[in-house]
C-alpha cells in the first residue's frame, strides 16, 4: 500500500514572548508560535486528522486550525514546537515514498515517572501499516495495540495508515514488536516466527491467527471462549486478519495456546468426541477440556445440551462455539467426568 503523507510550509515564527502556566516549584518555559500550512492534504478531514495528531502528541494547550487555509497554529514550549515540526517533517513525504526508518523516532521528551519526577526518556515514533486494506481494520489493530501496551498517547492518520505513538522506551519497544505481527501481507500464512515477547517478570505477549474461522461471529466466539475460560484480562481481536492479541502470564499464555489450538479446527469436520485434558499449572483439581457434539441437528439443539451440562454440573465456565458444536469446559475432575457422561447420554 502506498503511503501519502502531509506536506507543509512554515509560514510564521514569532519570537518567544509569553510564558505558559507551570506547576508550582518549576521554572516557567518561554512559549512561541508556529504556523504550519498543509499543502498536500485534499480534504478537511485529512487536515483535521493531521492537526489532531500534532495537537495531541505534543500536548499543546493552545492550538487552532483554519480549514479554509489548511493552516495549523501551535503555541508551545521549545520542546513542543520542536516535536511538532518533526512530526510534520516525517509526514511530509511524496505519494509512494516512505520515510527513512532510522528517522522515525524522536527521543529526549519530557515525561513524568511513577513518582511524578520529570525525566527526559520519552519517545515519539511513527509506524506505517503497509497491508491494512480498510480503515476499520487499521483502527482495530491500533486500538488493540494501544490497549495491550497501555499506551495513552497513540493516534492515527487514516489516509497514510500512519500510527503516531508517544510513550516510554518500553512501550515503544512493545509497539515495534507488535506492528509487524499484526500487519501481515497474508494473515492466512503469517510470516512472523517471533513467538512471544517478554515484557517483564511473568508478563508476555503473543499474537495468534485463527486460520479456520470463516465468519467474524465464529472468530469472536472462539476468542470470547478463550478469554473467559482462562480469565485473561488483556486479550484483544482484529477481525479481518482473524488475529488474537494476548498479554498475560506465562501459564495463561500456555493455556490459551492449547485452547485456541483445540477450538480453531475446520468446521464441519469429523472431530473426536472430546479433546485431551489440560491441567492448569499450580492447581491440583483444575482442568480444561473441549467436548464436541456432532450429533446435534441444529444450533438450538446444541445450545440446549450445553445449557443442560452447565446446569447439572454447576460448572461456572462453560462456553460454546456454534460452528463446530464445541463446548469448552473448565472445572474439577468430578465436574468434567459428569459433563462427559451427560454429553454422551444427551447426544445419543
């Protein structure tokens, strides 16, 4: 996909003439004005997208836009103006030309650490998605990355499929790993073999592709069954490439890999009556299992059997996938044994 970004000219620079509001105990920083005239945008929507990226990534309090003139006026500190100028320069590329990857990172930004002290390790970076065919797909991927990396400042320019991120070095590194994982030329045959990304102590990320889900509903049913059965808090989906992005503990990731593998099988095939059992690490009496009910003549029949199992066994975590007539169950040894007996009796 060709990337068309935004051109600009700097039409006015006013000398530093005022001071912005500064927290008590800190030295006020001189502010200055800069006006950017965008010359390559073709619609007001594109202009506003770029203006919003500059405004929000730099966190300027005083900015205004003139749609008729395609002009963005920014008032801020030297750091904010420098970042704004860098952002526009990076987006100022002719159609079909991508910026030099080495120039896509801006370092040394002021950030507040966990104790509220100002540091200079903040980073801004621009990522381009080359294989996102639709804006919806692009936005789904960005939202998943924003949430799983817990990055507050992440904004998009849809026309160029550009994602601009400002965060800590750790957040930028996570994002840099995730983008090629999600931006695949052929999601049916993912080229990445990166495996897991180790975020920290017992904190890992991974992207799974579900190759056998034919519809979004089928894909979402499997993802939801996995999320709720394992109780994963940070799990997100991108519908078009059928991608599941997970950030969890190592034990939860191993459970997810097993369960997704059991559920992502061709629909309508001849599944075995039940999968193998998965014993949850660190628990003496906590198992997962997937049961298939191929004899169910309709989705309604299948759901009735699943509900009967849920009620009779008092298993809290029973989840279904209609396309495969599969029931994912997590419970004790006795509960799973009772579920197996019920499914056998009700499926005859």
